C-alpha cells in the first residue's frame, strides 16, 4: 500500500503549473494562423503583453524558449566597434556570455559572486574604463541562485554612458516588480513557462526606440530570430513564421487572468509568498542562499551532510513533488523552491511538508512541523487583514 497517492506537484522555477482554464483553451481544435480569427487573438495578445512588460513598445513573439529571444538580442545588436558587458552571477549570466562567444561578439565580463547581486559601482567602473561598452546584458532574477538584480539602478547608470540595458526577465517577470518604460530598460526578454503560467514554447522581446536605432545600424546574424523581420510583421499584428498557435491562444487567457488580478496585486502576491516561504525555511534552521532574494524562487543551502541532488530526487520519486536543485558550482549544495505563477499558500504547504519529510529521512535534526506552523502563522496574519 502507498500512503502517498500518485499526484504530481510542480514547484520549480519553470516550467510552472498551468491553470485549468488555460489548458482547456489549448485543447480546442487548431485554427489556421493566417486568418482573421487568429489575427484577432494575436492582436489581443500583443496589446496584453505591453501591460505585462509595462511598456508602450511592441512586444514581439517567437516560438522558442526564452533563450531564443536572448540569442536574438545579441545577434541583432552585434556591430563592429561595440562591446557587450555580461553581468555574470549565475548560470543565466553565463548564458549571456556563451551567446556572445557563439556570435563572435566582443564581450567583457563582470564577475558577480553567486548568491549576490551586482554592485552598480562595479558596473560604472567598467563603463567609465571602456568607452566601447555600449550594451549591458543582465538578468532580473538570476534563477540559478534565486537572486534579484536592481535593473532599475543598472539602467540609470547605463544612461550616463549612453549604453543599452538588455534584461533577461524570463523568470522574474510578474514575480519581481518590473517597469520597462519607467525604468528606462532598452530590451526586455521573457518566456511563457514562468510567471505567465503557460507551457514552454514562447519567448518575448520588447525594444525601446534607442534599441531599435542600434538594430537598424546592424546587420543581423539571424534568419528566424531577425528582429527587423519580426517587427515588420508585428506592426501588423502578425508573425513572419508559423507561430505556436495553441500557446498563443492559451496566452490570451493567461493575460486575461493577470489583468483581472491587476499587475500590482500579482507582484504583491509573489512578494508575500516569497517572504512566507523564506520564514518557513528559516524556521527549520536552514540558511537562505541569495543575499537579495527574488520573489520568484527561494534558494536554500543544504546541510553539509546532505547532497541536494539526492534530496530533490527523493522528494520527486517518493512524493511526486518537483523542486529544483543547484546548477553548476552549486550542484549538490542548494535546493530551490518556487512560488511563481499559478501558485498559492497551499502549494507552499505541500512543498514545505515534503521538505520536512525529506529532511527527516536524511537524518537532519529539527522539530517536525515547525516550517508548516510558521507558514500557517504568517498566512493567517495576512488573511485576517483581508476579512
């Protein structure tokens, strides 16, 4: 007999759970993408994405993971005499650097200790010391470490040196506050399988007027990810290539749900879940890894006696609950639990319970139920304010 039913829970920082009403829209019969019916849907989606990005600029859609839009940014900005600055404090900062290398772009690297956020003084030192740096590549949430970066401050520094700021907001969008236009972000990138509550398969990119000036001067080293072609179609609420039709239809429903909740409330919900999760983790005597944690995911240092890869595997195999382990240099050393997208306090109760069961199994000494109790206490404080 199994006391745990075969029910799966997704508490990873991507993919994230998909609401039933979104899944049901994707189960409808497929429609052709070159029809008035689909164009109406795509028009609604294109306008809705502006709300999510907090921009008046067009948001272009590619059928790819978020990495496709990252590659597009580099491929379309690369020019002779222009140097990129990659802010590298985790696996996704490394990805920016690797994409630059793949395209033969001149790239300077700002090393940031994993678990920390970049110091804007270090960025300014790089910019003031090398006038060729004209594009800063950074992240909103460095998913591998759970750290959030102050992209607003980075953009402010960049403007002093006439540099563009490109932000990978793939996991941070909708979890951490992000205002593209108000903050002066030049290029913002996102993906479907995070805060937007969709399956993987769509990426998004939005460019400021300044960024388009750079693109217009460049010779894009891309065909599918050519931003000029994408924009030419996007202005007519269309795509140059066959889009992921069912995902776009699901996205329309996701955007409806986000607008109904209102983006400020979405940010507040993520912030509350993140703070509550971290208090529960600390209640178990565990230490947080990120010094400036994101509201998308909580990263936790594993006791030296436990391998986090085995810990994560145990929770998945025994309880059907997926959390994430460490990446790169952090493999075996941390685990990560998300509170991103279609998640609420009851999802966190499931996750914290599983973490407690696993800690007990691996011989870690603590008071069973302490994390759950802390989670419930913090939830009740907030709940009583609402009633």
